[in-house]
C-alpha cells in the first residue's frame, strides 16, 4: 500500500476546491463495455436536478451489474465529457484503489437526495 507524505502533496486553495462539483447520484443502468481497453461498465447515474449522466467505470472486479443498480455513488460532474471507445463519459464516479485493478466506490453512509453537493 502506498502512503503519501503530506509534505510532498500539492496544496490547493479553498477557491480551487469550490470549483469541483462533487454530487451524489443513484445508478439506474449498468451495461457491459466490451469495447473498453480495460474491463469496465457503462453506467447511467441519476443526479437529480442535473439529469441522468453516463460514466465509464472500471469497477468490474468488486461489483456485479446487479449489485450496482440502485447504489448511490459520489461523482465529479464538471469535468469535460471524455470519449472512451465509442462511448461518452460525462461524469467521474469516485472510488478508492486499495489494490491494483480494484476500485472501492465512494458512497454516502446513508441515502441522500440525488444531486446533493459534497461540502
């Protein structure tokens, strides 16, 4: 496990942090993504007033499609869209990588309204 020294970590200002739109959404659809270079799913996330957005997520090692349906996730919603093979990823679903190739999703510890901003 890699440990980062806080002295080498780049600092940001509060204004930098305020620019990042981190919001909660609920996964409403999950499909296989065989065209992706690394194993991934194509996911649709309901972000409340921000609409339903697409994401490509490399989370196939720890999660099945059925497990993901209905799960709330924390997303960065203001990155520009990114083309992944023939798919456009509109949001970044966040998570932690404890081991190579494994992603543990970042989630609220209890249900909250879709679209709610992380402070």
